[in-house]
């Protein structure tokens, strides 16, 4: 986990170069290969040297920590105790040595810049002004018990994470929605933890070879019950993706960086999600924030995460091929199990929802 966060911090720091306003450098063009190179014109702006006196980390964040716990949580999407615990874990990996010329950026500042970016998706120039850090510096830095679905490690699904297409990538990252993306495939357990994550496949990926629901007009009560239990278990991964989009606004627009850095950014949000969910689940996932069932009224109450932008994640294209014989056989076995061995009292009423 900690090394993933470290790589993510490095990737985010590099990614923030995307909207470079050139506070500390000027560009020149290399004629032979057209690559952009940076030439430092001055060592540092004077206002950057007053980071400790007026920077966001030493001032606003400290004020929020002492005076406004809720404001601090909104600022970084975590409370002070969670931040300090995470800082202790990553400090050995992200700390830099002071030099004779100047003091290094502290681990706390590096971590807070990264978390602020993940929480808001702000540009490099905005973060540079807030934290008084030069942009050149920033760029370098059990389902069975809870959901009544047996023999299941978790719910699996994938989403498109929209990116700005890398140069000369052509249609490599083009997806069926007409945008460019990489794919986040995740396995989520019953408590909304990401237990397996694969990121980076190009946008042409489709979903197939998964247990299909029963479809058609001749679906009977037994099949409807299976569909209900299947969709009920799958809801955990929908809630996890929804929380990810709602808590980390970096997904609010296409990520502007290299495909590799985009992978590290996505992994970072998954790791921080797990950390916060385990550290303080009541604060990170308050009541009404995720989809929940109302058995009395026979409805599903939609979670507040659905207020996030609808295009934060895009659904994968469904494979049009019919399910394999093995998946259909397993579906029939589970259908019998749900109707006879492991039926629950509310399923006949709730299955009408599906």
C-alpha cells in the first residue's frame, strides 16, 4: 500500500505539469527532435521563499486542524488523525534531504499537495499559488454474510476513466462512447474495499465471460429471485465506484497526463479510498451516501454519491456474445441454491424490482 502511495505521489507531482504557466522557467525548442526543454531563468520567485510564513500548509491547514475539523475534512477528504497516520507511513519514502542552497519541501507538504489534487483535480498553477511551491518542484514530486452470495470473493466490474489522449496515440485509447480512456477493472469486497485493481488497458475493452442474469419475457419467479440476488451483490462495486467519483474530483474531467501517470493516479485514489474506509468508515461513508435497500417499502434508496457528475466514469461496452455454457450452468446451480437452500425472507418481495 505505502509504495503504491509513494508512486502515486511521484506520478501526481509529475502530472501537475500539464497546465504549466512557467513561473520559474522558459521554453526553447530543440530543432532536431522537436522536444520541449526547460531552461531555468531564475532560481526562485521571492514570494515562493515565504512559503513557511504564508503558504497553505503552514497556515490554512494548521488553522483548520485547530479550529475547524469539518473544514479540514472537506479540504483533504480525511480528518487530521488519518492524515498524520498516512504521513507517518509515507514519510520514509517521500522525504528529501536539505541542500546548502535551500531547504527541501517537507513530506507533509508533498503529501498534502497530492491529496488536495486527488480531492479536487485542481491545476498545477492553482496548487503552486496555494502552497507557494514552484511548479518545477511540484512536477518532480464476506459477501456471504453481508450480501448472501456464497463462494464469492467480491463483485467485479470495470469503468472507463477518461483521459486526454497522449500525443501520437491515434485511436489506441478511443472507446465506444466516443471519448479516450483507460480501463479501471476492480474487485470489491462486501465492505466496499478494493481487493484487486487492474488499471491501464486501453478504451477498447469490453465486458464478457461474467455470470449473466436471466433475460426475456418468460422469466419466472425463480429466475427473478436469482437476478435480484445477483444485482444485490453487484451493488457493492457500483457503490465503490460511486464513492470514488464523489470523493475524488480528479475524475470530474479527463485526466491530462501520460497514460502511465494516469494509472498511478487511479491507483492512488483506490489506495486512499481503502485507507479512509478502514480508518474512519462512519466519516468517509456517512449514512445515505451509498445505495441501500428499504425492505419495508420494497425500494432501493439511491445513495448521495449519485449526485457526482454522471460522466465521471463510463460503463464498459457489454460483450454481445452469449454467456458460455459453464457460466450458464453455474447460474442454474445458484438459482436453485437461492430458491431452496439459501432463500431469505424478503427476496420474493424485492425481486419484483428487477
